[in-house]
C-alpha cells in the first residue's frame, strides 16, 4: 500500500471522539466509567473507551442471539453473505491508511508493518472467507440403499471473540470473518489497550450492509467485560488469542456456564534453530533479528529462542548483534522506523524485569537491555540479545512478549530437537539448514503448529495457524478455521 509521510502525519493529528459500544443498532456509552486510551507513542490520552458492564455484555449477547434466531444473516443466501463481506473488504481497503494510522496511535506498531499486517491482511481475510463460504459443502455418507444420510454444516449461533492488542485488526479478522461467513452472529471484545481499529471495523461492517446485531462490540477491562462474555449463557463458542493465564480463566468460565467451546491461541516461546550448514548465515542472522524484533517483539509467533550450532555460534551471534543494532526503536508513525513502541507501561516494566533476571541467572547481555526515548513520554525498549541462556533460565522458559532474544548453543541435531521441545509452548518454530533430509526430520520432530524452513514468518491465509501443548487449540486462518464456527448435523432418512 502506497502512503506518504505527509498523509500519515495529517491523520495522526486528528482528534478522536469518545468511543462507544455497538449493541445491535445502538451506540451506548457503557454503564461503567470510561477508560482513558493512552498512546504508547507519547503516553498521552487519545480519547476514552466505553467500559461495558455485565449488563451491557448481556444486552450485546441478547442482541446477537435475537439476530441469529431471526435469520437475517444466519439464513441469508450464501451469495448475500458473500456480497456483504466483499463490500466490507472494499471499505477496509478504501480506509486502509486511516485504519493503519489509527491502530499505530493506539498500540505502537511501526507503520511500515501495520500497513501490511493490519488493514492489508484484514481485507484479504474477509475476501478469502467471502469466496470460501459457498464452496464448503456438506456430505452424503455411504449407507445402505434404503437410507440417505446427509451431513449438514450449521452455524453454531453466537460467537464471542476476544482479541489481543498486538495486531487487533488482523487477528480480529481471523476470527470475525470465518464466523460471519458461516452465518453466525458475533460479540467482539477487543483489548482495552487496542480497541480503536476494531470499533471502526464494526462501523464499516454496518456500512457494508451487515444487519445490525450480527456484529456487536463491547469494550472495557477483561476482568469485567471479557469475564462476562465468557460466562454468558448466550455464547456458543468463544475464540480467544492472548495469555495462558487468561485462557485458563476462560476455560473455567465455560465450565461454570454453558460448557461453550473455547478455542485458545495462547502464545509461544518459539525456537529458531540455525545449523552450521545453513545456506546463508548472514541472511539467517538478519532474519533472526527480524523474527523477534519487528513490532518490538510483540508477536505470538516471534522467534524468541535462538538455538545456534556451537561451531558457528560465535560468528552467527556477532552477525545477529550487528543486525540487531540497526533495528533501534523510533517514532512508530515514521515510515523509516523498523521497530515501534511497547504497548503499555506495565508491559515495558515486565520486559525489563526479564533482562534483570536473565543477568542474575548467568545470561550474558550482548546488546540492548534498556528503556530508551524516555523524553518522548512513550514506552520504548532497545532490542536485546542475551547469550549463554540455559534451559533452566526463566528467559528460556517463559514468554516475554517483548524485544528480548535468548541465545543458546547446541551440539548436534538431537540436542537441537531436545532443546527446541523443552518448553510448555508449541506455536511456531524455525529451522535453517541446507540438508533437505534434516529439514524434514526437524519438521517431523518439532512439536509446534508451524515450522518455518530457511525463512521465518510470512505464512498467508491459505494455511492454518494454531498451537499444541500450552499454546492452545483450534486454528485461525485457512478453511480449517471454519470448523470452529460450524456444527455438524446428521440427517438419517429412511427411504
């Protein structure tokens, strides 16, 4: 997407009105006190966010249920749903720069990445599921001649979607688009530190012709708004991306309420494994830096554990440090910035504690490790590389969700695989090798939902994203995402 710095700067100065909920066709303020929206760029208040109470959430889920039962969307012809989703994709593309700048002001992602990863990705996701919705068929089972067995795919009903702050528009689309394509109604709960683009998306959905009540938005603190959504007896499926601690609470709430299905993407501690025979060590070093430091490390699939074969560890680490020191943080709204801000002051403090703890446990700081640009009032941290990280160190085991990379040497393929799998997580991974047989062995042996080979990142919407172990269950993206939002119904017909 072409964008000029002048256009970005103009959009960045626009005043933002107080943000409201979207429940059916109404825009209530919310019963609880509004929450200030602080920009990570400079720490200043952008606007206020409506804080939905339990009663507000109940009204939203009731609106979603009533709309679903009325059939204005759930029983609409596939061609009708397709046309609306395509119009929404058109509107996202029309307002792409506005959406990208709005999101950067809200969450601090560098604009060069946001342009592609947020509106660009979201528009593509809505188009993908618009095209898919009339191409996924039911089945006829092989039965006796006097029986006709049909297997229908029905929409589940009401979907609750809870979306994180790192890529709200992209991840929101991963959940909203397939849910709507299947005919469901949705109640969306964005992160309180990154709600603005998803509120705007819901407005565009109404403009595209989505019936009121099919997509509702409730904003506010997760402990109140998200918990009320999880406990709702009206919600049939809950789709969540976020922390493991919150995921556990959502599962408990599902058990306490109506046993709703919960699909949880809970992050990772992804290994990026570099063998001595990697086809281009210099290119691998640059890619390893990008794999962790884009969006200031606030990426669920970030390659946050770098495993390097011992015979090239010194050479590779030196190249990595050189690449890292070229990726210093700056104004996220500057097209030249390669690394943006940390989303919030608490997240920055948590990141810095990891650096302190790593040093106390014996890690060796190679570069970075400090807060910078304090004079801006925003939240920025140097990209940080820590070597000599052992498997028992906290930095090896726990997700930072920030620009901190742990480097650990390994001797051979067996040790690389053992170290890579020595984690509670299993979301993504990477392997760099010129040996085709080794690459396939590593793909088989790594316990992760995604294995990158001689690259890191960039997988598009045609393939699923999901994890194993404590990285969660279910899949976003691809046709497999539709499985979360449909029920199978058997018709057993005597002839």
